[in-house]
């Protein structure tokens, strides 16, 4: 077992060779040879096992489940300082599991299909995942198209239905904002197999690469899997996903449908983490600094009196906030596309004197 200090009553995530379990700590052996848990539940099947004992030799990893929305760093992964990984709160984890188990599967254009489309067209942010597209346009047959919202998952069997006009609108219309992983494969399949031009998207893999390069990390060639991003940024164990599912078999098993739901359920969570906790963190700090620049001024009452008596002179006397906004990440793509290697397209943002054209 990894070196985590366990306490009685803690809810922990236990990763075994073939299972991923959630339970409350009842007892930990003094030599850490075993741990006894109550209310044990399989994260994949939601089956309850009651009280169980697990020995050190069969446990691959242990994580403490957060009980609130406060981010917690639970392991010593060397990339954590870059990835800013955080443990999903227990509430959010349970909510994701509930979404996975309550997916809506659609294989024909019946009443359930039209109700689902009507609901999706009222949404603004959509998570998009596809199965059996590993070789892009050269894949044998695309199997499933999963669309996730903040509280629902819809799985369309495009092996039989193909892609309808309603789905085309959801995929290409810019009134929607889509989140996906490894968008070049998705776009290649949609364009060359279904004649659909994918609209604006946020790509989880591109965000991971951009953040890693900005932090000075070496990014290996090739794609980074969604499972890797979920593990690194949300601290969920590898065994949460099943890599042995065959999405081409028909009739489709419940396990395959749930696995497809897993590939969509975390997309919006990851986007929220990337944008608000990592990419915009310097900007939010600057906003906070600016919002506090007046309230932290101990002479504000006197400044108001000066403002009444001296007018604009008093406004100039108030110390302005220093906005240290880091634009390095915003310039990343321009730097990579410059025709002169090593020379960025944009220089430092230094104030310069304006000159009139002669």
C-alpha cells in the first residue's frame, strides 16, 4: 500500500488488480499489512460488498476521497506542480458514477431520440466522445457517439443510425461549445465518413500539451490518452477504465455502454479544471488584486475627503493595482508557428512611445 496516513472513518478509493472500490476505513493493521473497510462499493458496477478486508499484496493504490469541494493533492506524482491535479470530491465522484449508470442509449429515431435531441438543443456546453475511431477515416466502422451535458449522458449508436441532421447541428453549429479529446481523430472521421465539419471545440489533449510546454516539461511524441489525463488531473485510478471492451459487438452490452459513458462524463470537468484552475489562474489573481486595491487602502476615508476637495488629483493619488497577467500561454501557439525557430512572433509587452507617421 502506498504511504498514506489512514484514519478510522475516512472514505478511501482502493485500486486492486481488477477492481476499483470505495469504502470507509474500519481498521488498519499496525504493520499496514491489511486494511478493513465498511460499505465497500464497486465503482464500475455499484455493487455493495459490505465489510471487506484487503491485504497489502493485493492493493495497488489507495487514495483518500475528499468529502467537500476543496481540492486535495494526494500523491507525490512529480508532474503535480504542473498538472495541478486534484481529487474529485466524494459528492462529484458519486454524481459522475450516477451519470454513468443513468446513461440514455439511443439506437433508432424514435420518441426517445426526439426527446433527447430536444433536450440537447437547449444546452450550451457539450462533451463529445466517439468509439472505434483509432485510425481516423481508415477505421473499419465508427460505433458510438456519446454526448455529455453537466447532468446527463446520451449515447447514439451511429453504427446503425449513422449521423442524423439533428446530430450534425449539435456537432457543427457554433451556438454550442464542445469539449473533446484528441479532436483530429474525431474531426477526420466526421468529415470523411459522415460529411460533417466539426465546429468550435476545446481539446483536452491540446490543453494538456500546452500546459506541459508552458511549464517547461518535455512532451513525448504521440497522443496522450483520455485515461492518462483523468488519472493525472483528477487522480482516478487506471482500473476505473476497461481497455478490453469491444464496441463493435452487437447487441451492445451494458458494460460497453457504461464504458462509453465514462469516456464522456469527465470531459466537462477537465475543461473546467484546465480553464479556471490552470489557464486563467494568473488572470483571476490579477482580478483579485485589482478588486482589493481600494478596499485595502487604509486612507480611503481621507481619499474621499480629498476627492471632494481636490477633484481628480485625489484619484491619481490612490495607488493603482499592478496587474501581473502572464500571457505566455496565450502566445504559445504563435511561438510554435513562427517562421524563425526560437523567435516569437510577439515581443514583450513593453509600453512604447507612439510616433505619428511622417
